[in-house]
């Protein structure tokens, strides 16, 4: 397994990314055209925290008016400043013109799409729906920005579940060009089209995925982040884990990415996935210890790294507290080469991708690659997770997994992978 791609393979990989983007552009155009004059022209957001204001900034940056509300009066009062900060200099007039804040849900409910962006907690989210649904217009779409909670679970109690779907943006919104549109068991086609049209209006790509814990991107992200923490406890230094990942081309190392997401957010999402897939999800004592110490990552000024300046400032150094907790929970150190570290980080992701396809959660392997490229920061020079896996071949991946048998179910070849290895099949046939 090459850490660095050759020039010819990199050129072919970039061409595959270009094809993925063009395919998505056509899908979005079809969705917008299917709605005609009903395509979303306004966005209501319930929850004016970090994600809510970042989504609002993306909307008004593309000329889409936003109505914001929050149950916390202080958070709501500061929301325009947070939106302006997302957009940078000279944004005050744009915010003043296109953002309205209100404490009244009926004012939000009159928008074409209403997006809930509150705490990752089922009762809290359902309370929002109970309050807002009676005020929604007849054609208004209700979306949730949940990152992991199944839509079927959230939809319990809705009067009109057909107009409800997941519209999941990725943090940081300004850097991640993808939105997951999640189809619940009763979500209708017009709702999906409206979600895709909203993404298009915000200059984003959109991938439609079937409902399930973690949807697409976070189901693939969890093994990557989880294995990074396991490597730390196996004696691999933080800097080396990061270096191997970034040498492969990942936009950020897994531990810097964990800090960016927030260890509190990652723990909440990880719990949902652990409840669903416990036999292959490792609950890291390291994350729990750091969570208890409020080392949430960049927004708290410290996580695996220390940060300077703003909540999204640059990492300045490894945080000594993280090193202390790694020592507390460390196992006997293993001697691992860079390729072994990379295999630990990436192959569980490939296995999870095969499960998503086996379960019918994605319609096409190309949706997996679109998700990891533009929602997770997978390197374009590799063409996508499954495109890269094709360059190895399924039989080679099976062989590479043999030394990882001690990791248990999370590193066991899936039936799909074994069948592909036997037949020589590829994801990109």
C-alpha cells in the first residue's frame, strides 16, 4: 500500500472526482427542476448555536433569507454577530438585510424549509417538532441537522412525517461542500427534492442516503476516529498518527479532526452508533476521560491539542492532559510501521462502506466516495474511499486484514468483500 500516489494514478483519481461532481450536479439540477417555482426561497432555523449560525451564514452568503430562533434569549441576541463572523469582513449589512431573529416560532414556520439544529438529544428535538409543526405552512419542509440519530426515531409523534427528512450539514460548514439528505421511512419524494434544492441553493453538493444510525459519513468516520484513539493506546504517538494520515492525503489528521468536531459531539454520536453496532464499536476510555475534564477540542481551547485565539484557532501543541490520559490507559506498546498504521485507520472504513452497500443505505458506491471526499476530507488524489480500494483489489484487502484479526469484528472481512475477492469484482465496474 503506497503512502504517496504516483503521478498517473493521481491524475486518474482526480478525473474520477470530476466525474463524481458532474454526476451530483446533474442530480441536483433534476431535483430543482422537479420542484419548479416551489424550490426553497427562505430558510427558518431553530437553534442559533454554532451549527445553526454557520448554516445561516451559508444561506445568506448565497442570497437566501433566514429567520433564526432559539430558546436562549442571550444566544439569539448574539446570533447576528455569530453569522457575520462566519462570513468575515463587511458582512454586517448582508446580515442586517437577510437575517431576522425572533422568539416566535410561527415567524420561523412560515419559511419554505424549517431546519432544526438543537442539541443531539431525542426528547429535545421532538419537543421542537411538537411546538413548530402546528404552525408550518401546507408545503413547508421540516428538516433536522442531526448527525447520527435515525430519522424514524425522531419522526415519532409527527402529524405529517412525509415532509420530514434529515438535512445534515458538516462542521465546519464553510469548508465542507456536502449535505446529507436522509430519507426516513415515510419521507416523500417532494421532501427529498426540496432538501436537495436547498443544498443547491447554498452552493453545496447533496447525497441522498437511507435512514439508519450515523447515516453515511458518520458511519464511515467513526471507525477512522476510533482506530486513531486505539493506536494511541497501543503506543503510537499523536504526532505520528497525524503524520501518517496527512501523508496519505487526508485533509486533517484524525485527532485534529476529533478536536474540530468536538469530543462532546463525537461522544454523543458515538453513543448512538455503539447502541446500534456495539460489537464493532470501541468505547474509548480516553475520550470519556477527556470529556469529563471538559477537554472538548478547539472550541474549548484544548483537546488532543492546545489552541490559540478563536475557538477555531490553530493547534499550537499537543495537550499535556491528553498525554497524561494516554499514559493512564496505555496498553503494552506495539511496534507498527506506517503502512500498518494506515491499514488500521482506513480498512475498517472500507469494511463499513461494504456494510452500507449490503444494507442498501446508499444507492451506488459513488455515493460513498462523494460522502468521504466532501464530507470527511478524504484526499481527491485517491479518488474516493472505494475508488482507492479498487486500486488495491478486494483480495489484497482481505490479505491486509489478516494481521488485524485480533481487533475482532471491526476488522473482519464482510461477505461482500469476500465475494468480491473470490470473483475479482470491483466497486467501479
